[in-house]
């Protein structure tokens, strides 16, 4: 068996053993997002010997990523390398015996099916709920387990969603509006140990699934606050949570069918991109303005707020629509929207 030496300490771990290791080598993980969570997860799964890793990310490495996104180096930021490419390159030096793909794409309803092709599990390394609900829809439809993760400040969350056994993300959050206006790492900050911890939990859950120990997977939503020293578990009982969930009970996959979620349109001749967000509620511009004040002078009236930073001007309307001027790059504009407005 190849890799006996490399995986010797893992082979000694009884719940895995040689049989579990073989299954890991035969399995594949799609990691959506290569930020703090995704890069830690990718590193752990590459070292563990997962046979195929597919890393997808739309963003490039910046200096402000380096304090928590463990796979990246100053030289990646200086070169402005796409995260998926830099991550895949570094991981090939960590483990040349596995398949590693780095794809620079915005995950959406049109490509997620292809991206998940042949994969055994999906790990959430995203920073926005549109993409998470899309993953949720695809996972339910294709019967694929997926592992939700999120961090902000000193606080982190994780839950493993096994279709047919667990409640789904829409059961947990009920509707898109529950997530709207939530703080993100780009508005409220994050300390590096939090994503390292949450990613470790996600990677362990993935290893359980990939090695054939799905019965060992957590049935709880885990919430950890490392600053307040609190760890909470909420039992995820499928029958008591959202018995009328449209996705996991009704088989209606709004995000996969492209009926919900955020769309971006490049505004011709204006060096600007419009982001059209379909959201259930109005944005609280006052709250958003307070969060954005750290990045630039915010001008606000009853209809919109405007702020300039990083060479762009972001204008957000109270129905969630935004115009980002100073770029005609739809992917960059969408990234800025998710970071600073949230979805
Ligand atoms: Zn559900």
C-alpha cells in the first residue's frame, strides 16, 4: 500500500486504520472558497491523503489575508495570485501523491453541478449565504453531505449536513433574511485561531465521511466563542426543525434553479457594476453605515449610502441593490459586495 510511511501516524488511529486510509485515497472533496477556512481545510485534507481535492475561489491573495489564511505567503500577495492557484501550488509541495485542482471561478447555479462532479463531500469555505444556500440545494438534490462553517470576531460555527438525516441549512436559518446584514470578517474582523479551529472541525467531519465513518459525524450545530470561553452545542433534530422546509422537505431548490440569490451586471460604458440582490428585507442603512465608517467617509440619505475606498465607490440602496464604480470586473464587484454589504 503506497503512503504507509507518510500516513503511519494516521494508520495507527483505530477508527481510520488501513481500510479508512484506502477510502480517503479513493474519495474527493470540493472546497468552495479558499479563504481562512478553505485554506486550512485544504491543508489538512491534503496532508491526510484525500485522493482528489478541488479548490474553487474567485478572489486573489491580498496582504490583509495573510494573518489568517495559512496557505498564502507575502509573495502570493505581491503577485496578486488567485487564491485557488496559490493554494493548489503550495499543496502540491505538501502532498504530490494526490490530485489537486485549483479553479478560479465564481461558484453559481450554472457551474456548481460540474464543480461537484465526482466529489464525495463539499466543504464550505465561503463568506456568504448565497453560495451556502446554493451548496445546500445541490447537496440535497445530489444526496451529498456538506459541512457548513462560519467565523467572525472570536466566534465560529460548524454543522454537518447529511441529506435525509440532518436538517438542512434552510431549516437552520429559515430564510435568506435571517442572514441579511450579518457581520462579516471584513466588517467586524476575525482573530486567526477561530478559523483554524472551525476548519479543523470541518476537516475532521470530512475525514469521517470520506473514510466511511459517517455514523461518527456530529449531529449538532457547534458554536464556539474563543474570547468568552464558551462552547455550545445545539442538537439538530430533523423533525423538530422547520418541518415545512421548502428545500429538504419540499424538494424545491430555489438557489440551484437561479430564482434566488445575487446577480451582477456590468454597466456598459460606466466602469461600474450593478449588483442586484434579491432579498427578503430592506437593508438597514444606518447599521451598514456604522460598519463601513472604518473604511472611508460614508455619505448617507434615506435611499442609499455611498463610500469610497480601495479605488472604488460603493453605493448601496436600501433594497439591497448596489452600484460599484471604479471597476468593470463583475467578479471583483461581487466580492466587494459580499464582503462589505453581506448577503
Ligand atoms: Zn431544510
